[in-house]
């Protein structure tokens, strides 16, 4: 997997003029994370991706998972169905997890009129499964705009939209992956240079990451720290969102199904029993680890990496120098482990993707730090203009 290609905009294509950037984001995610509900926040964000993947191939509707939400690049012809699906997730998230989901969109015409742009590309995990990514500042522009409006796609009455979203295959049954090398850092790196200079900035970051060996050594999930309990502490949330808020009977049925699948699945994995759903568990596990989005890009480089103390020092030193030179703004959050939320479709076609975040809401908290730095910079610039 050549993650370094994320730094090459010549590996991407420009978004079509009639395309739309669609944004889904958990409102109040920071407060929910502080209450210890970071797995629920991840589940709501991953539900958006799962619902879309169950209808659209990632090649047709590319996406990036952000921890507390997701962004999508959608053609004009697919926009209505995309909105229809996300309205369903919006309702399910509120009704079953108590998390309010903001959904909005912005056209590429509007993005480009405001000086933004979006390119998209794919890295291949397998012949059938791909990691989509975006380049350019258009995603952050769309996110900021839709969050300001925050009413572009209003929620309707409960009961009208829940069936829009098919969440089949969504689960969060693994325990956190404890750091093996040092600490897990969730890092957001946003370039603040001209578009033609962004490649060089990202290349410098990847150069530092590769200094001690292949990038794969930094992947925070491996067979060494993968732990599959008989029943995860997140099972109630998983059952709740699959119940679709249809009442007590549906909720109990979803709980029974989740418990049964967890127990049977753990038994199959523990004894590596080949089965028609997952195939050979050990082979599936390796695919699962390989098909995890621990490095992702939506114009901002998003990393969840397991670093030694020396690697952490070198990376932060590089980011500080780039920050002083006004080439990047970055945010980070350190944790002791990594968490994974899964979407499984088929082992035969290797169709499954696994969404990574730092324990405790790492990506969301790194985003908070990044936004704080941007606010300070904005205030400083305004103060200078006032002199």
C-alpha cells in the first residue's frame, strides 16, 4: 500500500463541476467524548459510511471517515439518494444513540467560486476494496460552510426516515488495540501553503515517518494487539442502532442477535474455524488489519500511528518547524490505544473496511486543537490589521 501517493496530486482527478461535497458530522461530539461516549461517536460516524457503502461502491461515491463524521463526493445524479440515506442515519443516530447528526452539502461550483477545489483518488487495498481520499481545500471549506448553516437538510419527524439507512454489516466488537511501540498519536495536518506547494509539505511529513523503516511499522493495529472478547462493552450501542428505534421488541431482538453473533464469531475466531461468512478467520483478520484506514486524507492528512518516543519527538519537531514556517497547522492527541469500527459486506469479494480512531476520540480532539490554533492565528492577523 503506497500511502506516500497521498502526497501526489498528480495521482488524483478533479471533482466534476456538477458534483457535491456532502458532510455528515456529530453535533456536540466533543462534549459526548468528554462524557466517555467516544465509541458511540465513532459508531454514528461509521454508520454514515456503512449506509452509503451498502448502496454505492466507494469508486462511485468516495468518502473519508473522520472519527465523528464523514465526507462524501457525490455526483449530481446521486445527490438525492445520498441525502435520503443520510437522513435515515441522522434519525437513527438521534433515536438510538442520542447523538444529533448534522448533514449538509455544498456544490463544487460554490466551492470553486470561493477559491476552493477538490481532487479525488484511490489507494487499492485489494482488487475489489479501495481507500478513497481527497486533496485540496474544498472539503474543509464545505465542512465550515455546512456547519455554519447547519440547517440545509433538516431532520424530519421520527419514523419517516429510519428505513432509508441500511446498516447491515456495521459493528464495533473488538477491544481497543493497545499501543505496542510507545503511544498512539492521532494527528491532523492541514497545509497552509499554495496548492502547488502542498505536495512538498506532505512529502516532508512522509519522509520523517519513513525515516525509521517502512510506514507499515507505524500501523497501530496488528495481530499482536488484536483482542476479540466474547462480548464487547459496545454491544448495547451496536444493538441499539440496528434496532432502528422501533420499540422494545425490536430492541430486544437486536440485542439477542448481537449477543449471538458475538459469541459465535468469537468461537470461530478462537479456533480458526473456516465458515461461509468470514472464510478462514486468520485470513480475514489479516485482511481486516490491512484494510484499516489508519492513514487517510481529505485535504487534511489524518494519521493514527503507534510511535516510539524518539519517532514522536522527531515528528512533532518537524511539524513545529513547518508550523513556524507557516506551511501547516496541526493538532494532535495522544492515547494508549486505537479503536476500530467495522463494516463487513463479503469475505468472498474482500469487501470490508475498518475505520480507525485514537482511543478517547483522538481524531476529534486533535481537530479541536487544530481549530484552536487557527482561531489564535485569525485573532493575531486581525490584531495586526488593526494596528
